[in-house]
């Protein structure tokens, strides 16, 4: 009996040793897994965030552009050339990654965005904040006639935007506020992505002035913003670099002002 008892005791000791070894090995495996997970998380945290890219586009030429009329919140359709200008840009961007598209609610800008979108299965996010400056009683007016009728106000529009006022319209500062709010929304929602914005001359100028640090009084300095021209900024908030500004290299004929 004593021999049997000794054998049983030895077996129990062996079982306990095996259990302890198993527990130790399990703990070691868990520690290794935790270490590996920690290393992976650290690597992910240390990986640089890809740059955010923002394409900013002016709409194609419109009928009122040809007639030299101020459009503002009013609208006129793209001309045949305006559609072609947007198609040239669409071709230039065909192979470029675009993750999201935003556009002014005005038809001329929204239609330009549709043409550039091409076959991409992306919604176009319409934003009132991207509409052209509201020019009140000036809207629909021919520029040359308004210059003759209100020379001081016309001069302020082009050379002293900070003081420009027109009945029923917006100030440049008010446009800055609403357009910047949309841009901030885009930068927050699409960090590390590529976004296209289809908008208007004044809004495009003001957004680019923000990236340039350009004073409002210098808003209308070059480059000229042709229909369907292209701007590109890239970087990570708040540091962005201007890659393209008013680019028309996609044009297949001499650019026409308007």
C-alpha cells in the first residue's frame, strides 16, 4: 500500500508541475500577444497621417460671363465652351483619387462638379456656404454700365473689398465667414483624403487667400481665375502648401476671361 501511495503522490506532483508549466506558458503567450499588440498600436500611432488634398475649382464659362454681367446668387447656364472647359478638367483629373465632392448650390457650379465627377460613384454635397457673393441690386447688371453709374462703388469692389457694400448684398467679410465654415467642415470630416470643391470666383479667391495669408485688400491680385481653372492645396491642418493656383494647363485652347 505504501508503494501505491507513493506512486499516487508522485503522479499528483507531476500533474501539479504540468499545470504550473501550462499556466506559465499561457501567461508567457498572453504577455507576448500583449507586447505584439502594443507594438502594432505604437507603429500605427507613429505612422504619419497622409496629407489632405483639396482641389478648388471655378465653374465653367456661363452665358452671363459672356455678357459681362454680375451673377452673384442669381444663375445662368454653362455655355458650350463652359461645358467643354469642365470636360477638359475632368479628363485631367480622370485618374486622380477623389474621395468626396462639394459644390455650391448654384446650378453653374453644381453642373461643373457633375462633369468633373465623371463615372465616379460619389455623391455631390451641395453647400449654400459655397455660393458666390450676394451682389444684391447689382445682380444681372452689366459691369461696364455699373462702372459708369457707380464708379466709387465699382472701384471699391475691385480695389478696396473691405469697404465694398451694395444694397441687398453681402460684404466680402460675410462671404469669408460662411465659406470658411464649409472649408473647416471639409478639413475635419476628410482629414487624409482628397476632396474637390466646385465654387465661384470670389469664394475661390477668399479660400486661397486664407491658405496664402493674403490680406483682403490684395484679393484681386494675380493669378487671374479663369473659368474651370484648378487650384490644389495639400498638407495637414494647419500647415498647407499651395501646389496649383489658377492652373489652366488642362485647357486645349487659349483661356478666355469671363
